[in-house]
C-alpha cells in the first residue's frame, strides 16, 4: 500500500496499516474549516477510496476543540469585500446544497470529537459511521440564529439522527447539546474522558481493519440505500435553493458578517448571543 501521508497548512495525515488518520490542524482558530481544509480532506478521501488496502479513516483534531465549523471569517471576508468565493467540486465551498463527500466514502469513517463542535463540523459527523466524544464535547448549532435557512445538503441527515422536536430546537432556535445528551439520543457511540477519545475511536478502527474491505463497502452501501429508500435524496433536493434573508433579517446578517470582518469572530459571537438565554437552548 502506498503511504497516504501529508502535512499541509490545514490537516495532518498518517497511515498505519489499513487505517488512515486525518487530523484537523488549525488549532489557532479552533480548527475552523476553510475552503483549503475542505478541499484537502476531499483529496485525501479520494486517495483512500482508490487505495484497495485502506479500510478505515479516522477523523480527529489537534488542539483543544474538534472544530468551530465553517470558517466564518473567510465567509465574512468573501461577503464583505466582494472577494471571489472559493469553490468545492465546482460549487460555492461554504454552501453547496449537496451531500458532503464523506457520505460517498464507501469505507469505514470513524470520528473522535472533543471540545466545541460547530454546525458544519457536525455536518461531517452526521455522515460518520462511528462517533466517539470526549466528555467535554459541545455540539452547537448556535450560528444558525443569524439566518442560515432550512436544513440543506448534509443537514438533511438531522431528521434521521434526532426526533423532529430536537431538530427544531437545534436548527430554529440555534440550540446545542452536551456529550451526555448526544449519547442519550444515540448520536454518539461512546462518551469517554477527555484525552481518551482518539484511542477509543482507534479501537473501532482496528475492528474494521480486521474485516474484509469488500464486506465493509457492501454493508455500508446497503445501509445507505435504506436512507435513500426513506427519502434522503428528496430531502436534500428540498434545500438546494437555500433561504436568502431580506429586510431586517438581511440587515442583521450583514451586521454579523461586518463585525466578524472588522472586529473578529469572538466579538460577533458576543453580539449574536447578547439577548439569548443559552441555558434554555440546551437540548
């Protein structure tokens, strides 16, 4: 097997046997997923898909937090300055209305999460086969409060993971949940003490490593067909033309991105949350 390994500005990749580990590597910005990182992950997944000896990919993160989600600083810069937006597979990188490439990845995908996990990072986790969370993990949809619109693309999977009442609290109100709640709702497979999440995830990877790769692929494709039979494609299609705010909502969103661009993400989040009782919004 050829060694699939690289260190770029956004990710670290290493191969051990039939397991490839991808670590998000922008800890200075809480591993916010920018267009470069997204495209780098896609490139590595394509290499893993093509390599017959790779059976499992482990997605983990360097630093304190798994990922803040979309790099909203890049989103704000593109919107405020008029900079030409980056693309992913020919679409606007931050909002394609399509399912994420991880959904098409036919081998095992295991995730080790910790700390803060923002909306777009949760979209990646929704497509995972196994999810291990450290006890301090916080799954947040709070950024949806600034007007993102109906669930689209990978977020269509929300209704398959959670009761609709929970989806409403997460998406409409910009709610969040801790690791214990995620375990109770069967979103995560295990919750472990902080620092043990990657080794626990690796235990699952070693189990997949012992399997025949053809069996993994066939079983995963069969399960995905069940999603499709339950209407997944139609749900994705419903979000291909996402909500575009107007009036006061558009002004609020424009102010949010302007604050990000001029004063930073932290200032924008403080302003976003200034009138919100975050305890009420916890699932």
